């Protein structure tokens, strides 16, 4: 199993400075690319079907939905586009989370950490665990954390089928514009559920598939009904759907206590 060596701020910085550690990161990247192209390491559910891939899909179908292709790190600039503030109103999404200062929040599919970086100051006695499968995304986030002096974000290199989070360790998992591209959503969410404390929440932000006016590729949008179906499949209970965002559903689920 590939687990992140980047577990604390101090170790994270030391890790990135050491040539041996960089070699290790390169090895992890190699392993990631191998697992991305082939069979992942853990046992995979039989819940998937195959089809001829759509232009933005991977040809794997889960509960009637074709899984989207992963957004490569080459597109990282798009995540931090200034127009995002108005287009998506990310501050409204963060306000909806109603965070406590001690919360431990996992940002799954964190990318460049657009959300992780903004949430970190709101949980000064807690922390953010930023999970992504692309080491390049985590490296970009690392640079931003250094530049801004943020020291309560930990970086975790996930796997296609495992977020590599410690069990019973998080209060909230936030997944923004990423779930639809998890290659093995059932396995990743099983790992997220195991990582949640009882009563902990999962919050999904996904572009609304019900609205054809939202100009996002088809497989990169999700309907609320589909999201609820997929979260129910891993034992999460729907709590509410918040409609405050202009283009995305904000769906709240809870791990039963
Ligand atoms: C469109 S980006 C969104 C990034 C970030 N959440 C944001 O809103 O700015 C999706 C991210 O999910 C990551 N991702 C895809 N599959 C993943 C998985 N199985 N586990 C963790 N991250 C994954 C991708 O590497 C990519 O960085």
C-alpha cells in the first residue's frame, strides 16, 4: 500500500527537501501511474460495469453513471482561476460547513488545495488533511502552504481506491468537484467512511447535472439523485441538500453514530 510520508508540517518540509525522499516521491509517482493504468492494489468491488469510453469518460460504470476522466495536474491553473470566486462562490460553500476551530477536515481530491488553504485558518486547533492521487498537485499545494505560512495542512498521497486516511480520525470530509472522477468511488468512499468519526459528515460539491445551462462536460456534473444513491451505497445517510451555490449541489451526508 502506498501511504503518504507527508504526515506533519515538519516532516512534510523535511521530506520535500531530502534527495532520498524526492526519489521516494518519484517512486510513488511511478507506482501511481502504474496503478492509474492498470489494476489498483486492493480488491475491487464487482459493482462496476464496462462500456466503450465516452470522450470524457473512462468506460467504467458505477450505479448507472460513467466515471469521468481525472483532471490532470497540467490543468491546475484552472482550479485557481480568479473568476472562480464569482462563478462558484467557494466562500459560501465554506460558510455552509459551519466548522469548529478544533475540526479535522479531509479535503479529498484536494488538487492545488483551493479549499484546504481557505479552510486551514478556520480550524486553528484542528487541521486539514489534503488528499490527492497526483503528487504534482500535492507539490503545488506544498508550495502555496510554504508561501502563505500555513502549518496545519497535512498532505496525503491517496491511491485510486484508497484515500489512505487513518481510521476514526476526521470530523468532516469535503469533496469538491472531484468525486465524479474517482476511478473506484465505492472503495474510496469506504475508506472515507472508515476515517470518519461516528456522526461525522461528508459534504459533496458537484456541478448540477440537472441544469443544461451549466457549461461543464456531462460526466463532470452529477445529479443530486445520483449522488444520494452512491452515498447510500456506502452506508452514509443524507442530511440535507444546500442550494446556496450558483452552479453546484452542496450535499451533506452523515456517518451513523
Ligand atoms: C477537478 S480537481 C478538483 C480539485 C479541488 N477539489 C478543487 O475544487 O479545487 C479533481 C481532483 O481530484 C483528484 N482525484 C481524482 N481521483 C482521486 C482519488 N481517487 N482520490 C483522491 N483524489 C483524486 C485529482 O487528482 C484532481 O486533483
